[in-house]
């Protein structure tokens, strides 16, 4: 079997073209969508992600604010900054880049954010709506994975799915979305026993470990004909690679995402789409208030 390639870059480009049209329509109505990103600390991967998100937003005509703070920023200071952005009617979307430094309680900080400005879909409101099956704003990476599956007409209904990640950014929301679509989902992580046993009986595997030195998804872990979605990003000998041993696994899987050019560009494209959703929600709530 030679796997078909899931081309995230080309699907992301199509989504960005649609988002650009929506941004232009809003601009013609006198509303300029604005995305504010918050970065705390000097983590190199986070800096690179934020730079990418800022650049992509600006390219579509989205107004950007780029707030960066030293690692020493205090919990109360971050919460005050988020509260001020909540009150700023010119800011429609706010993204707090994760991970935050250890002294900051991530969940507590995120829960201060206005759910309608929560372009990452991480606030308790958005996480709850997703859990109930009525998402308002869906986390970017899981939403991007669903878009890819839809584009290539890969239906997960009835599939055994295994997700190697249990974070609120990827594993938990994706498990909800897969279950909603009728897959039987297993969430695995670093402490899971008999990982290989679970993986080989899976029809779709989503791997989001991001530490190639610690974990590689190898050919012997994959069932022939499985769909393999690689969310991991690591740098090995200066080269970007995913969790998956791509050259070997592509001979066994039915579909596979490359790294780079797979899920990564989709995360950015969905963030921009979520920014438009947030902008529309702010217009709607303003109109509702005006009666
Ligand atoms: N860190 C890695 N990916 C993401 C993401 O999609 N959103 C946020 N906020 N932080 C991240």
C-alpha cells in the first residue's frame, strides 16, 4: 500500500482565500477584524508559531496586535491584560500562546477571557459547548483535522480511533469531535500501557507527541490501511519532522499527513477563520444589545 498524501498546505490555502473574502466583506461594512496574540516568555517554538500566526493574519488584512511579555509576568498582570482586551471593542479575537510559564495557572488565566473572543476555543464556555455537541468556537488543530478529513472524504463513523495526546488543545477536543461523528475513541499518553496493541487495531491514528527523541510512530505500530494524522513537530538535526516515521509508514497506511505541510498550516488557517467568527459574534452581540 502506498498512502495517499493529505495535503494540508493546499487545503489551508483554500480556507485562507475564503477567510480573505469574509474579511473584505466585513471591511466593506466598516469592521476590521482584529486578532491579538499574547506570548509570555522566550520559548523558541512558541515565538516561531506566533510569528507565523501574525504574518498569516496580516496577509489576509486582519489587524494584528502582538503582545509579548517576559517570563516573569505575574498571574494577576496577565489576567488584567486579558480583562482589558475583553473590554476593547476594537479587538475581536485573543490568543494566549501555550504553554505559559510554570508559575502561571493556565486554566485560571484562560477562564478570564471573553468566550466570544476566545479564538482558540479553550475557555470553559467553549469547551463545555463542544462537549455538549454544540460548538461555538472549536480549537484550531482539532477543527483543522476535521476539515482535512472532510476535504478528502474520509468518514470516521464506526472507526476505531486512537489519539496520542490528552491536552485541551488537541486530544480532548478531538476525542469529542470524533465521538460526535461516530468513531470509537481511545486517548493515549505517556503513561498508557500496551500502546502498540491499541495502535495496531486502530483505523485512524492521530499522533501529537512532538518529541521525536522520546517517541516515534513506527511502521509496526500501524495497521495496514490506517489513516495516520501527524500533529507532532520536532526539530532533529536542524530539520523539522513529525512524530511519524513517514517514509516507512507511508508504505502501510491508506492516508497520511506530511510534516511540514500537513496539520500545521491548517491550525493557522482555522485560527484566522475563528477570528472572523469572533468578529461576527461581536457584531451580533452589539446588535442584540442595541435591540
Ligand atoms: N501552542 C501550540 N499550539 C497552540 C495553539 O494552537 N494555540 C495556543 N494558544 N497555543 C498553542
